[in-house]
C-alpha cells in the first residue's frame, strides 16, 4: 500500500498544526510521500506566506528595501521551528533567497519559496528525505506540464526512496528557472506524485471534512458528500467549488487512483472519496450545486441560421480573434447565445460585436450582463425523472427569473442563469428542494 499525502496551508500554518500533521503521517507508515504547501493564515486577518513572498518580489522589482519583509517571512518559519523544539536552521536558504531577490528577482521563484522552506522543515522534523520538485517536475515552452518527462524522471528519482517530502506548487520551466502552477497548485503536485509512484490512494488534507453539497457561506452547515466521481468534481470545481484545484484530478484519473479529502483538525472523519466510477447510490438526486457570478450573454439572431453551414464557426472566430474563451453556448433555430466572463469581455465588447457582424452577418446582436451561472450536478440525475422541473419549481417559488438554461448531453449537470442579485437565493432554493425538503 502506498499513499501520497498533501497538506494545505491552513494545515501547516504554525507549530501546533505541524504537530497534528506529523501525528497523522506517523500513524500510517503507508503514507510515504508528503506534499506540503506554504504556511497559510494562522487567524483571521493574517497573511499567507506566499502572499508575503510575492510582496517581497514586488518590493525588489520596484527597488525598495526587502529586509523588513524578509525578516517577517523568516520569523514565520523560525516560530514554527522554535515551536517544534527543533535544532534546525534555514540560514543558508534565506541567504540564497536574499541574493536571488536582489540580483535577479523572479515572481515564480519568490512565490515558490514558502513550499520549499516548509518542505525543508517537514523533512527534518519527520526524518524523511527532502526532494526538490525542481528536479522532478518539468514544464514545456508553453508553460504546460511536460507529462512524459516528469513521469519518467520522477519514477527514476523516487525508486528505492522509502519516505520523502516533496514540496508542492512548483517545478522547472523550459528555461531552467523555477515555474509555478496556478495558486492552489500543491494539489496538482500531489496528484502528479501519486500517478508517478502508482499510489493506491492520494490523500488531500485540508481544513474541511471533504466536499459539501454547496457553499457553507451561502447555506449554513450543508450536507457532506461521501463519494463523488471525477466528472462530477470537474463540473463543481469549474463552477466555483474550491476544496481541490480543478486540474488535480487529471494525473490520477488516468490511473484510476482515488482521492480522499480529509480534515487535518478532525482526522477521524472519513471525508470525501473522489473516484472514477462507483456503484454507490448518491444520498440525494444531486451531488452538489455550485456557481459563479459575473457573466454576460451575447445573443446572436439570424433567420435560417440553422441551414447556414459554418455560422457557428464564424461567430466563435470573432471571440477567438479577441482571445476570449466562451463558457456555454445554448442555441435555438434562429438564435445562438455565447456566455463569457464579463471581466474578460467588457473592454473588447465592441470589437467582438463588430467582428461578429463582419464574419457572420447576423440580423442582430444583443448583450445581457449581470448574469450568474449555477450548476446543479449529480450522477443520480440521469436516472431520476423530473429533475429539471424541480429546479424550475424551486426557483419559481423563490420568485427568481431564469435567464438561461443549458443541459449537457451526459445528463450529469444542468446550468441555469439568473441575475447576479438572485444568486444566493437561487442556491438556497435549489439546496432546499433537493436536500432539506426533498419534494
């Protein structure tokens, strides 16, 4: 049995949390590879170490004095070391960071040092090997993960290694410099390691006991999800559920490795299992409901659109020319709607409208802003009649007007668009009808 275990920033924010993490790791010898994040917030209003380091980079680039900020970062790690009662020094590491920030400041390098330093402390505290992911994880010229090289090098490097700490979030770019994933990327590192070593389980430890049916900031104490499939997770993560980085599923999905989301502060909780497929019946018709605000819809109308070959391609070309990706594309016989992120579209809207007229020659183009999208996701929806009707009924009873509907052919999810100001009320109404009242 091989387990890869990743711990988030809140799980490693101070010495007390470090001890909890060490106890979890030592309680199970199959937890062989540890992926630490940088220290997160210790309390409300605190600053994450990664944000402190990015601030240091910005100070260095602007020619400011980095010493006060560097002392603050150093104190965070010295407090952890002192709190653990360790005889351990990061003197050389901070000397190198200071040198690099002054001579050749790079944002990715600065941002990655929180994971690097936390990894050093964790390896020393556990007595495990420390392995720098700069030597294991590689990106191509486009900045995407080089899967083949990463898998090959990691397999060779970890062969025969009993237990190791491998910091998350970064690797090596094509230019030989430190390259980071997007924020939350330690989840991806853990997934890559799990895939490379052919782990049996990838445990992702955070500050919640798994996924919840919906956002607890909107619905107080929502139900937990016991089992969710990769596909369901992908839909919910894309629409705002943020317990796990949405790209973390791809490396383990190819090998069928389950992910177990666990709570560092409640290690006895089973958490949520993320699996490829399952015979386990979901407790409710839906697995989860999530959403985002800040979209706009561009409605293109043209008579006999359905009989014009290439019309859709021409419309999408107008968005491609302005480097705007679309989110959804519901259509009718003579209408086609493109849904995009409002913040990406606003500065380019007239350029896009002009391009649509030039390329597709529509009868009209209308823009509707202030749209929120809500995804109702669940593998149980496919075998349950009347799911869409229940959604519409819930929203009607809440006096919410539906401005858009889109359902994929997989029957795994239904997307509804509502006004931004109706977003929270809509989430509550959908949760209520499927989970609380189950009407």
